[in-house]
C-alpha cells in the first residue's frame, strides 16, 4: 500500500483546533451572524443550520450544525438530532437533484484525533461525489479543482433548497 502525506492539512486542522480552544467557534459565530449570504448559510431551522463549507472537498459540500455547542453526538438533544437527520435527508435530495452525483458522502468527525476541523462543535458533512473526482492536484499542488465558485454554488443550492420540500 502506498501513502501520500498532506502536511498542509495538518496546518489547517491545528489552526482550527487553536481557534476552538480560544473560544472562537465558527458555528456559534455563524449562528449569531445576520448576513446568511456572507456566512454561506443556506437554511436556518429550529435547532440546526445548513451552510456551504468555505473549504470544500467538492462543489456542493454542505455542513449541518446544531445551534447548541456540543462536542459529541451523544450530547445532542433529541430534537436537534432529529432535525439534523431530517436536514441531512433534505440535503441529500437537493444535492442529488442539483449536481447529479454518482454517490454521496455523509459523515461526522468527532474530536481533533478523528479529523474534525472544528473539534468543539459537532457538524455533519454532506457532499456529492463522482467517479474520477479525485486527482493529484490536492496532493501535489495544495489545490482543489472546483468547477464553480462558492458564490455560484451558494446561489444554486439556496434556490434549490427553497424549492425543495422539507
């Protein structure tokens, strides 16, 4: 088995961990923000919000985060957990209809050791995937190749979200 090491990802993760320890939580700040477009918030529910990832792995990379600041899924109140899963189902439908991916990644990394960029506040990732969407640009040039800007993705997903049924 071959391994490719990506030390720049560690810098991102370590930086995010340092921010979390300094009481600056990305999701708590966005919960308080009023400009959804600037924060890339697609939807605000009763218990959770849905937003684009500012550092996406693929176009359409969404994150679903509860309003409550908890670091483990088991600590999430049932109402927030239920809404998070309902929003994940809706995100799955929106992204499949909009991007026509070959598959979807839905996942949550809990804790820094598990790879969570924001370790103190759980969040669920939802991102479309296609055959052949992996390449060596990220490993060799620290670059992701995305076919649309964040602003384009936000406008398309926001519109599709509004048209989708809860």
